[in-house]
């Protein structure tokens, strides 16, 4: 009762103030999003939402001038008289067509937009959200001539790539955020798994929602490091389009079409995006080809209902998204078989225990002893050689259809319904390699360690074949209530996901040096590429190996059903205090093993806003989880693995919307990790823990009209605090570098003879990271790198000309996760676009 009484007191006090709401649109009825609405001489204001609406609360009664303006857009001003407790509607109509002003207002407005709508599943501004969301706008992507998701993610602070896509249904390229691996399994906030690198043709922007986020997205979409959400382009109610053709180094070619048409005025519009892509590797062999077709429709029969129907049909083939996948045999793995084999052979020959121990003591135990270095850059590898052949490659297709409907039930309630169905198919042959230390062959033949280093490489291949199917249904009810200055926004929803994957990995038996059994080994060649057998790695010979060698099949079948319910509420308690509370209950069923798990996932947040709509201080507690099955040696069933985050930070936005940014500190503890039982290694225990903590900084600046700067810095410290002995106390390999920073600046000339010309530079830095980090093997370290890029664009009303250079300084660098993958050297790409 005391709390209720206090709320009524607050409500009564706040009722003395007023509020303002309305909509900004063009003369042809199109909403103008992401521009400022400011109450002159007060410092109060708002940014319009996707539908052009805005809301400003907690205004003292009085007469005011309200102004709509942005760079390049003529200001519009209206007056408003606000009385105590009133909520006045004030609409603006700009005296121009949307198509005429869009290029002007989009430039800075979309870059500065940091709205956290997807992160909260309801309309919430960035400063009102108690978590970090990095929005990468279409303006930035277009200026940078970003053509893939991998290009786009270079703008997300603290996010680096580990692996390129593997053509398997595991979410495309693998990134690391806040010390944990993450992939893009979210499309418009809904589950959607991809198999390949993602083309940007159908994407409007990328949202990177930092930290564990299972409360609203479940375990299917997110990771402990965050959610990568792809936001797609939508049809609009005016006719336009663009055709892009790009050519570049290493036989790069890409053609794309984006066409929008009004089919029924103000009611039905359609849009189609098509992109075809070819890229050869800079290495001696390797290629990638893909085709994307993405139609979409929007239907608005009345002002209350909006229906969207769209699809993505993607096919891809090739054996090189980047350089070749190279794995490395670590000494512990080799020695577990080599040592007993040597001891057994010597015993049979009558060797004494002293002689056996003397030989075994010479076996290298660390990477540095085995390979002569613990630095990837010092390994004797040919950066430009792939060891592949262009007729050995995997193929994949992914076809998905989406439907959603938004219905405004009343002024305060909205219904959102969405359905997704998709399927993927994999076939073909996936190749990879293993680097083999010299001591393995030397001990097998001479019982001596030989020369440290690695002169041999095993070429490997397997045949993953299968399908995956996903069905998702989601229903949300979103409410927005005002009680004076009190405001309560809530989403209540439920969803269901049905997933089925049947993939079989066909493998054949292999052997290293005619002695050491190893699956998938096609042959062994020297790393210098001088072996007479170099040309033998062809599809014909791979098929012969499958036909003539002993075969095994490794089925990887998954079938699961997830039913979930969730709620998230944001309460504006006062003009400077906002509380956030959310919870999810998730029931996971393994339809193959007939096991079920139920998990609760909470989240809490508090925002204090000492300067209204300009500065916020926030804290959050967030949770994510991963379903785990099996039992310990006592028969106790495992529980879901989970991660909990505590985070505090500051967000800011200048009065004139020229500067925005954030700084935050987070601490994530992942627990219930399954690890080996040291009492009985035949079983596992569930008591492992990984701790990850760090700092992230993000800043966006528009100092003058046409000039933009984006910068980000991240520091991450991850550690296995309770784990198997081989990784206990170490930084996990997949945690990425300790330090990263990203920077991009672009200047666009306006209002002079150079109007339409823009120049930009980007910088991405990542510190040293581990390809391997094991006890007692030690670390194998990939070097730090700083990659520079540059671009020039020239835009006219009908044409666009663009040139970009990736890796301007032609730096050699590697990425990887228990592997080392060389990355592309300098590449030049030119683009010509026709607008209609």
C-alpha cells in the first residue's frame, strides 16, 4: 500500500506538467524518421520513430515554439500552448516529396539513430534502454560500399571475426563479442539461421545487441556475447530503384538490383532485391559464388493494419570465403598416441625402461618445442598457396519465407504476429588442412625429434550432406500507457520454434606417413608445394578415395521443439528514473531423446537520466542459457548452462544531435559448463565456469554538415576459472583479442561544385590473439593487425560512382579459432550504380 500511495503521489505531482506528441511526414504522406523535434530554448526534444511519430513528456505548462529540422532540411516551426496535465497533438507536413528529401535527411539522421526497439521488442529510445545496442546504419554501409555482413561488422566495437561461414547450418560467419562466440541467427528479431556469408543486398542495417539476451530472444538466437540482428529493407509507397555493378581484384564481380513499386496507391507496395556474386581467392585456388533473390510486399488495408510478406532464396557454392582453413596438430594430441606406440615397439625389441624413458623424454611437449616457434607469422607457410582444387567444393541453399502482421488494437495496445518457415540443403565436399610437426615423422622412423618445425601438411576432405528445417511462430502484445509523466511500456508474448536437422558427415579412413591413423586424410604434401602429388587433389580422386577406402558415417541429427512465454516492461517512474524488468520461461524438448528442460531467464535494468533525453546512467542484469543433456556418474541429469551479466554504463546525446555515444563496463559469468570428471574420465561433471569482463566505448560525431566520425574501443579479459586441466586458468581460444578499436570517418561535399563527392577512411585494429592456448602445450599466437581502408563516392541524381580499397597497406594477417586462416591482401573494387 505504501508503494501504491507513493506512485499516486508521484502521479499527482507529475500531472502538473504537460506532454506533446505528433507525426512528421512529407506532402505525399510519407513518414520522416530519425529527425529531431525540438522545443526551442528548453533543451527538450525527441527523435521521430520509424513511423514518423514523436513524443515529448514532462514539459512545464506554457507557450512554446516547436521546431523540426535536420542538416539540409528547411526548418519547420509551430507554436503550442500547453496546460497542466495536457497531452497536445502537433503534426508537421514538410512541403516536399519524400523521394526529393530522403538523400538529404538520411545521411546524418540514420547514422545518429541508436534506437533500441529490437532489443526491447517495443519502441524505446537509446537513452531509455539499460543495455548497449550498436546500430550500423545503411548510410554507413553504403558509404563504405559494404557488400557482406562481414564488411558491416567492422563497425561494431569489440566484435571481430573468428571463422568464415562453413556452408553448414550454424549461422554463417562466426564472430566473437565480449569473449564469447556469436553468429547471426536473428532476422528482424526472429530466428533465422544462415549457412553462408551474408550479402547486404536485402539489409537496411545491422543491430548488435550486446550481452546475454535470452529473456527476449531465447537460446536459439543469442549467445552470451550478444545478438547480431539483420534488419531487412521494406517496401515503401513511392517508385524507385537502383542497379549496381561492381568489379574488383581477384576476379571480383557483383551485380545487384533493388526495385520498389507501388502496386495499389497507399495500400500495396512490392520490392525485390537480387544480388549475384563471384569472388576468386587471391591464393592459387579457391572461389565463391552466390545468388540471392529477396522479394517483399507490404499491404496496408487501413490505418490500423500492416501486413508484410517476404522471402529470401539463397544459393552458394565454393571453397574459399577467405584463405584455406588450416588446423594444427598440438603435441598433447600427437603424444597421447605416439608415446605408447614408441614404448610398446621398444619393449618388443627388448629395450630397457631407462632407454625407453630417454627416448620419450625427447618428445616435444609444447608448440614452441615442436614447431620452433609459438608465433603464427613465423611458421613456414606460403601465404598465397591454398593446397586446394576448384572442383572440390561444398554447395548450399537456404530458402525462407516470412509473414508478419501489426494491428493497432487501440491507442495503447498493438498486436504483432509473425511466422517464419525456412529450409536449407547441404552437399558437396569440404576441404581443410592439418599442419604436421616434423617430430612425428622423425620419431616414427628414427626415434629422434629431428628438426623443430613443420614441413608437411595433410590435405583433408569430408562430405557433409543433409537438410535443416525451421518453423517459428511469435505473438506479441505491446502496450503504452501514460499517467502524467509516468509511462509504462510493456511487451507480453509467446513463441514456438520447431527445428529439425539431418546432416551426415561421410568420411573415409586416412593415415599419416603410412603409420599414424587419422580420419579424412587424403594425402600428405610438403608445405612448400613441391610434392609431385600436389595436383592429385581433384574431385575424381576424392571420389575414388570414398569408393576405395573404408568409410564411416557420422550422423548429426537434431530435432527440437521450444515453447516460450516472456514479458518485458519499461516504466518511466519520473522524468529522470526509468526501471526495466523482464522474464522468460522456456520449455525445450529434444524430440529425439524425448528429454525436456524448463528454464527461467530474468533481466533487470535501471536508468537514471540527470539530463533529460541527453545523458543517462544505466545498470543491468541479463541472462542467457544453453540447453544441455546427459548425466553425471551418479545419474543426475545436467541442467542448462547459463551466463549472467552485470553491466553499468553511461550514454549521451548532445542537444544538437551532433554527438552521441556510450561507455560501459560488464562482467559475465558463464556457469554449469560441462567438463570432464577427474574422478572418472568416462563421465562429465557440470561445474565449469568462464568469466569475461571488459570495457566498451562507442562514439558518433557529426561536427559539421557532411562530416561523420565513428569510433569504438573494447577491452576484454576472459578466463576459464573452473575447467578441464588442459584449459584451467587460461584465456579461451574463442575469446578473441584483449584489445580492439575501430574508426571510420567520411566527408561529403554539399552546396558547392563538388556536391555529391564523399571521401572516407577506416581503421580496424585487433591485438594479439590465440590460435591455440592449452596446458601443457602453451599458446600459438596470431599477430596483432591494423587494417586500413579507403573509399571515394560520387553521387548524382541518376548515377553513383564508387571505388574502395580494402587492406590498403597490403598487410598479412590471420584469424581463427583452433585454426589459422589467412586473410585477403589489398583489394580494389569499383562500382557503378544507376538510380531510377
